[in-house]
C-alpha cells in the first residue's frame, strides 16, 4: 500500500465525503506547526492520515485521528505498523470516527490494538440534528434556551462573521482566566482559521452589542457534519445572552452549508443520569459547558475512544511518566 503525496491524499479524500475533518490534509498541515508530521497511506479500499510526533533520541509516537477510512483496515494498519517501525515509533494510537455502539463492528479491525485510557479528543459529546425546519430545531431545545435566543435578538445582540483575531484572542484570554483552563497561543487560532476558511470549511462568528465584542466561536464543517471547536466570552452584557444567539447563528450556517449534524464537541465523560443529577451544582471542568450545551436539544453520545498498539513497552512507560510530569497532552 503506497505512501501518498498531499495532492494525492486530497484527491483520494474526495472518495470519502463524510470523512472527519481531522483526516484532511489541512488538519495535518495545521498540526505540522505544532510538532506533528503527517503521512498519508491508502488505496481505493482504505486510507488514513497518520500523524507522527518526534520524541528525544529520534523516537516517535503515531496517531490516526478519527480514522482510518474505508474498509479492510487490517491491511492498512499492517502497513502503518511497518511505517512505524521505520520511524522508531514507541506507540500507535488509533481513534476511530465511530460511536461506542460501533465497537463490535470495529473490533475485528483492531485485534492487535487494545482500548486505551488515554483521552485525545473529547470522548463524550452532544450532537444536534439539523433535519427539519428551524422551528423544529427550536421545539427540540429546552424552553430556557429558546427564550435566551429570542432575548438576545430583542436586546440588540448582533452576530456576524468575523476575522478579528485581536478581539477573539482577548476573549479567549478572559475566558481562560475566568474558568481557569489553559488556552493556546494567539497564533494557534489564526493558523487553523487561515488553513480552513479559504475553502469555506471554517467560520468565526462574533456576537456584539453596540459594536463591542461579547463572545466568539469558531465552527468547522465537512460533508454532512459541522463541529464547534473553539469558543470564548467576556463578562460584559451577559444578561443579553449573546452566547445563545451565537450558537444559533452557527447552527443556521451549518445547515445552510448542507450539514445535517452539528457536534457541540465535548462534555463531561459521564452517563446521562449522572450529568442530569449534577449539572446544576457543578461548574468545574466541563460541567458548566454541559449546562449550556444540553439546552440545544441534542443527543448525548460517546465515541469508541482510543486504541493503542504499544511497540516498545519500556520506552512507552517512560513517555507516559514524562507526560504526567510535564502535564502535556496532544496539542
């Protein structure tokens, strides 16, 4: 199975219109700015973008984000492992673009891999169906969310497409300080926008009142799916509920672009009874996020997770120890 050039990969990906955004060459190029090197393997039956990250002593780790694509993963993964041996890879992570209920289907493909406790992309999320009319979307939402969308409209909140990264990064900084979570450097968001926006695969939406930014989000799309990846807000005019109208307009953009599913991308990894029992009393980590996202009337879903093939166990254990000490992830 051959290694492909980026142009060949882009041509091949046209055969997979529903492939995840993280399998596009734009995503591979984006990650190349942050320590990852993309390789493309495939034929007409199966394919994968494999990201390699360099470690000390000329070692690497490998990661297939939201793939492989197609059928007959067995031959593809064998070819991937051959490449990994040449790249002195200590572990290969595969994160299929599948839901938890699909695990039985993919288990035959991943016999040499074991489920891993490591988290890379969010394991649990909420997806919103964009089928039907806007009135039907609203009917599926919680009453308070519907109310807040209409309140923001009445209180003169304006949502517009934007490329104002000075304002976006200021909002991110304020959000990180307020909610005590890490954010990326300013150039990170501009880079991903500049890679995806020219093909209309990404938009930034900004909510304003009297010309002043209140909140912003970046939304991506490919095929029939859209994903909300990044968002931020400040403390000004929160009574005008700008974040609700912001998501509403992003959802409308996704539907107008031909998407039938909008992925809110990340809530606490708990089952629904636990989430519903605790969301009103907890605000740590993603709990406040869940309280907001649950109102949009989506379906709580859990991915199949990450599978790993450890090639060099001793080196891999050293790597895990180093990552814990440095508190470093898959940025």
